[in-house]
């Protein structure tokens, strides 16, 4: 978790006396940890608030931890520096250094990280294609080719490049089938990066939680924010009102509520919650032994991926455009038009009724089963990745609709709110934020203190949006499936389970 915090903050920066972080996932918890280690924050009272917790199997006694439906909590997450964008490739390489360190004091130690390698492929398609609006965007093949160039450059930097041993080009289906170890001709072109792998997400979060708690600097509070509290005349966020009526005041509020963030702050055009399907399947000890040795597999054209199983459970996922779940809410703090402000003490006008895609999870509805369209895509992906009759047709024993906080470009949103002072946003994970857990908090802390690197500052900035009603589609080349699907419409089509 090394990071240079020696350079000074922006001259105008003074740490607040009280800080409230809403959400204890990757973004919130890593931020809390980073701030506890900075001298400027020594006198700040830091509170981390989460809506659920206490049920994490690895932490039965812990009352405040990301909820079971938070995207930071799962059996596995891919840890890769395989990015088309050099800035994320570099950031992920720095994170990977931390993941690889062994021992109890390392986030990746004691089996929390496993370096199995990663086979990243795409189907034969041009590197750039036209999207539904006729604009040229990167395709899966474009992403794969750029990621290969970045992976190779990083391997060379580490002195491990040129013999193809570390990053191995797979330029035909037979080479791909061999690298997968399952015999799957998973795509037409790609590569194997032996320096990538996967982490047990929940155990890594538990490790970090212990570190944060161990500082004795952070107060963890369990509660659900209903809406932010404002001083409208000062254009300032002053705290949060909880569902139980309690008010929590803070000089600075960091909203890191993952896919629930757009329900608290109007992020139309900036970020949207999209539901992504995961299928879990019980496998035999023999299958576990074979697949446990396989690399992580991903086809960027279809978006399907497979993480090596653990504890005889295999997981298949779809990194797709996802499902939106629009609902009318009146909890969302908006930017008022100057002409529409009637009186500063009339708070309701700042929380008008708007439509927001809201997470719907197995905690809201224990009977929730993914849409058949998602299950079909997972099944197709599974058959392509593990072409063994015994596994390919076995029913999924469990499923999950897990929620991304998607931005149009896949860049995170880590920035002060442009209108409301006292409000900082740390979100927009776009389905790829987990791997940065060892380094992300330091960069968020830098951003809060006004000393983020210009490249990240630009990428993670609040963007000018001309059409807030236009639906967000993440077009970084890494997504498969169909854009624009509505969860409730798709759920209504669910027939008998496949
Ligand atoms: C299916 C899936 C697969 C993924 N795969 C990968 C991968 O392989 N590799 C990778 O790097 N990344 C992956 N990601 C992305 C990564 O998991 C996320 O980017 C990251 O976990 C997001 O963290 P977060 O802190 O923003 O959100 P979360 O982890 O969701 O945390 C938000 C927290 O806020 C709390 N909260 C929400 N609303 C309120 C409220 N009103 N009041 C109080 N608390 C509230 C929630 O309870 C939750 O604990 C995946 C994500 C998903 C969903």
C-alpha cells in the first residue's frame, strides 16, 4: 500500500474538522484508510457510514461492512493490468505490485490473491466500430490489441518481456485453446498475461477493514442515508439524513455509495447503475482441481468471463452493458437552475422527482433470479469457455444481479461537486474498480486535497453534459451484450429456468 504522500496539498486546502464517508466499499474504505495516514487529517473526525453489514461470513461480529449486495463483496474479482488505456494500465500495475506481496501484512497475502494468468481474447472484428449513434468507438478487438501493447510494455519495463514467457501472443484459435487449458477456442486473437490473476474480494475487504479499524481513527456507523442535508443559501452540503430520522453533520461529505450514489446525487449524464449477471455452479472436486489451475478467461466481444473456481464453486460473469432499473425518486440532490430557486428554505425544490436507475438486488427481493436473456448469455459463454459436456450444460445453482456504477467512458468519478460545496464524489467504478483497492484510496485522498495527477484529475473529473436525458452506455470497448435493456421488462420475459 505504498504511495508518496510527501508532496504537499494544494495551498488552499485545509482538512475539515469532520468528514462523513457514505459507503464502505472499495472507494469509501480505501479513502478512509488513506486519510488516516496523512498528517493533515490528524485532527479530523472521520466517520464511515454503511447501510448494511454484520452479515459477512468472514466478519460475523462486524457491524459495519459493505452490504452483501455491494459490488466490492464477492468470492472473486479479476486483478489485471490489462487495459487499453495506458493510465489505468499503469495504475493497475502499481496495484498489482501490492497484490503480489506475500504474508499476513499484505492485502494479497494468505491466499487473498492468486496469480493464475489471464487469457484475454476477442472475436475477429475491426478495432474500431460504429455505435448506435453512428460514432466510431473501440471494439473488443481494439481493446485487446491496445491492452496487449500496454501489457507487453509493462512486462518489458519489469525485464520480463521479450521471450513471450510473461505476455504471450495468441494469434490463432489453436494457440488460444491451448492457453485456456480447458481446450476452449475462445476467440480469434488475444494473449495470455501470466502476471494477472484474481482476488477473493470479500477477504481482501475484510483485511482492509481490520487495518482501518486498527488505526482507531475511524468511527463506523450503521445506517442508511435517505438524502443529503444542505444549506441551500450557502450552496453547501452539511451532512446526511438517515432513514431512521437521525441527522449526521459533517464539514465534508464523501459519497462513495457505489451504484446507489446516483440515487443520492443527481448524476444524470455522469453515471448510472447497471445490473450485471453472475452465475454460480457447484462443481466436483475433480473439476475444481482441473479448473482451479486454469487462467482467468475473458472474451471481450461477448463480454463473458470465467474466474478459476474455489471451494468447488465455479463463477461465470458477463461484463456487459447491463440492465437499468429506472424508478422515480425524490432523494436525489440536483443542481437547481438559478431561475427555478423560489426560496432557500424550501428544501424540496432541490430534490425534485426524477427518474434514476436503482439497484435491485437479492437483499431487496430474495427470490430475484437474473433475466433469462442474461442467463442465456452466461450459458453461451460457459459453453465457449469450458467446452466439457459435464459442465457446459449443468444448471447454475445460484445467481446474482450485481450493480456497476457506469460512466460513459468507463472512467471513475472522483471529484468535488461543481455546484454544492462540502460534497465530494468517489464512485463510477464502471465494473473495473476492485483491482485498484491497494492504491485507489491514496489517489482519492490526493484528489480531495487538490493534488491528484493531471492525467487522473482529467479522467476522473465531473464532465460537462449537454443532454442529461441521454442514457449512458459505457463504450470503452470492453463490454459485450446489448445496450439499453430494462431490468423489469426483461424479468417479465423470464420463462422456466434453463
Ligand atoms: C458483477 C461484478 C463484477 C466485477 N468484476 C470486477 C473485476 O473482476 N475486477 C475489478 O477490478 N472490478 C470488478 N468489478 C467492479 C468493482 O467490484 C467495483 O468497481 C467496486 O467494488 C465498486 O466499489 P464501490 O465502493 O463504488 O461500491 P460498493 O462496493 O457497492 O460499495 C458501496 C457501499 O455503499 C453503501 N450504501 C449505498 N447506499 C447507501 C446509503 N443510502 N446509505 C448508506 N450506505 C449506502 C452500500 O451498502 C455499499 O456497501 C465488478 C463489479 C461487479 C458488480
